[in-house]
C-alpha cells in the first residue's frame, strides 16, 4: 500500500492532476448527460460491444477516477484505468483516421488523447505530488 501512495514531493504535480482529473471528470459526466453523442451512442457508432453498459461503465470510471485525481487520493490506482481508456480510445477512434485520412488528420484529432495519455502515464510514474491526499496519508 505504501508503494501505491508514495509520491514525488513536487507541488507542481498538482497542475497535471488538475488537467487530467478535470478533463476526465467532465468527459465522464458528459457520457451521462449526452449519451447519444458522448456515451452509448458514440460507442455504438464506432462498433464497441454492449454500448449502453460500456458507456455507463466508462463514464463512471472517468467520474470516479477523475475525482480521485483531483484529490490526489490513490493517484496511481485511479490513473491506471484512465490509461486503459485512453489506449482504447486511440485504438478505436484514431487508428482508423490514420488509415482512412492520413497522418496529419489523425495527429490533429488525437492531440487531446495524447495529452491525456501522457498525463496519466506521468501520474502513474510520479504519484499525486506534495499537495495530495496520498502524501498526507503517508506522513
């Protein structure tokens, strides 16, 4: 448990937590607020199985994990499912763009996905930082 809570002492990590946590929280809420375009409907459009169940599951993960990142509570644990979500998002929505419309269209459309992917990797690597509940629980 201590290994999961261990974190770098840098308070600036809070900025990455704020960015990643707020975006995932917002995107998760939108999957429930606008299911036809952001949740189940979108998942059905790109051919994912059980879109209603998957939309609610992914939306719930994004809301809960986004909140945990904002708090810096169980940062590494919360970032891992978000990393998986981003890998699946890139594979299902951006790889087809690469093959259908080319590199530059894919690069343009994937910019937020890459930022979120790298932000989650950073938080898995560094932890929640000095201004996190992870750090408070260890000390």
